[in-house]
């Protein structure tokens, strides 16, 4: 499997970031990652198929919000906290404090 690169957050258009955050499931993933250091796709519990969940992680990765770390056959996802805070100060706090509905 080819390793995906993490795009530089400065090169991501704001529209891609808003698109990534426009889906309730992806917002849930971000909220989960704000509270935890990292998670694997398998640890995230939701009512969608594995392929759909994988797609959502990919959208977040391509928007520069998360990064993937491979360890053996497992893939761990984490927020790019410092980079996000540098480019979009307060974004993660706003997401965490946002009340649904999702």
C-alpha cells in the first residue's frame, strides 16, 4: 500500500477545509481526535461501513486536518493541532464547543 503524504496546510484552500468540516461524521471524527491523541479507523464507532469511514478519514487528511501514521498493519490518525492552530486560531476550540445538531 502506498503511503499518503500529508499536504502542507498552507497550500490547502479554505474551501477544502470547509468542505471537510461540512459533514457531521467528519466533525465527529475531529471532535473525537480533539479529545484523544490518535485513533485508528477500527477504534472509531459509528453506523457506517468501513469503506465509508475510510473515505471520511481520507477527506480530512486531504484537507490537511489529520495525519496518518502506519504501524504494522494498523493505521493511526491524529490531528495536526499545531499547524491548525497556527493557520486557523481557535478553530479546534470552536469545533469542540459547537453544539449539534450534527
